């Protein structure tokens, strides 16, 4: 099974840099961020596919709200279990 990183805050700054690093290692990305609009999220998803040749999934979710984070998390788990979880710029690694 291919690895999947669950990265919050991946539309800019450290979160985007972390997501790009995982993508450069061939790791698929499930991400969110505070985008100005859905096109920004779509553009980042396109970047992952075009530049890094990986699959990605995004959801416009405010992870400071537990319910939205839970929905995002469940949607990712419906796609695939994830191996790497990055949230609030803190890395937690677990092998399943």
C-alpha cells in the first residue's frame, strides 16, 4: 500500500513545504488549508499531480473546529489509511 500523509495547513508556509517534501518522496497527500477559494485548493492539488506525480485529496475544513477535523479525518480514512499525520505543524508518525 502506498503511503499517505494527512497534512493540515498545506496551502501555504510550513504546511505547504512539508506537503511538498512528502510529495517529492512519492507519498500521496490528503490536505487542507485556509484557502481564499476552492480554486486555490484545486491549484495545489494540480501541482502535486503535475510536478510530483502523486495522488492527492483536499477538503476545505477548519481544523480548529473538532467536528470539521473529524469529518476530514473520516473522509481520508474512507480513501485509505494514512501512515503520516501532520497537524498544526507537529509531526506524529505511526505505522499501521
